[in-house]
């Protein structure tokens, strides 16, 4: 099974990176989103991404120009997937939004199309039957800034066909990723099984008033030798994603601290449009956050 034409549904924090990375490595990529205005914003983000590829990967102007010729854009789902060998879903991390999307997708996608979800926290088995093609559905999860943090976690569910799984592992390698196959379903995969508890612990310490943002990050950076602390990571991941994850946890557990975290994120960040690196402001201000200053760890 070979993939040539890839459709990426959703041009948010990770969607636009997946699209650009795939096009950079020679695939024909269609970017789908809900309207043309959102797609115009994606095109602007591709210009910024081009600079990052130049700086971090030594990409040449010729490579970047060729990448852009392989990108097309549609707000009509049927048009976006008509030739797709692979559809990578990167819509918001909300189960109902994903279910509604898969119902629409199943009606218009060709029989050949493999569906892969980039969900960070949800399991493929939660959506397999909603896709109408459970044997051709699985998860393909990327870390943020995928051209640098080039992990691709591939996770099937009990009905995923082995040849589909193996083809996605091969695809991940072909777009410059380190392919990380999982042998069974795991909420949060490997990366987030390690990362989410760290970020959650940081937020708990903050809302309980134990320490401030910079002190918590400084502690982790010095003690663990990490290049960035939990709040710097949250800004990169996107505070909307953190809010959605914590809201699901709070609703499921009724944990009063989690509920406090959700209220805190909504009041101080979501309602104010401070969503992290993408908006230039989150727990830190960008492009020059204080944790990158030479004296931050002193």
C-alpha cells in the first residue's frame, strides 16, 4: 500500500505542520479546513514555517518553492478528499467534533482512503466504527514542531489491518519522522503518557499557589536538565489543547483541583485570547520568552 496524495483535515497547531512536512518530503498535500478564511491563515503560517525550515533544516529556497507547489487548499470536504490515499485528521480534541467529522468524511472519501487521527489523548477504538472503515483507521500522532521533534507514534486498534499499520509506519519514515509503533492502545501514547502528568503537576502547583510560573519552570529546567519547563511546553502545545484535556479530566473525575485548573485557564488565557506561542502570548510573551534569557536559571 503506497500513499501519494495526502489530505490533512484541520490547519491548527499541528495540522499545518503535518501538511507542510509531508509536502516538503514530496507528497501531494491537500489542506482542508472549515472555511476559506481559516485556510488563508494557514497559508500565512506556511510562510513562517518556511523560515523555520531554512533555519533548522537548512532548507533551500528551491526546496521550499517546490513544497508550496505541492500544497492545495479546500473548504469543501468532498473536493479535498477525492484523490486521497491517506487522510490525516487534526480537528479539535473534542470527541463529538471528531465523530461528526468522521460521519461526514465516510460519506465522501474514496474506498481506498486510509484515515489516521492525530488525536493526542483519545483512542482510535473510540471512533473506529464511526469511520465506516475500522480496518483502515488508526492513529498517527506527532509532537509539536514536528520538523525538529520528529516523533510519529503509530497506534492501531483491534480491527486495524496489519498492512495498513505497516504502511503508516513506512509513511512516517518517508516524511522524515522517527516512527514509533505501539503494540496496543494506550491513552496518551508514549509521549503524552510521560508529558501530560508533568504539565498537570505544574498547573496543580500553580493554582494551589505553591509557586509561580517562572519558579516552577526554573525548578524543572535546573533539576532535570530540561531545555524548557512545563509552562514553556504548555505555550508550545497550545493552551486551548491544555484546556480541553483538563476539562475532560475535570468532567470525568470531578476533581476540585482539576476544576480549578479549568477555571483558571479559561479566565486568564482562553477568554483573553492568550493561547500560547501561536498568539504571541501565554504563560510567557513571544518571540522572546523570559525562560530563554541567559540569566533565567540564576
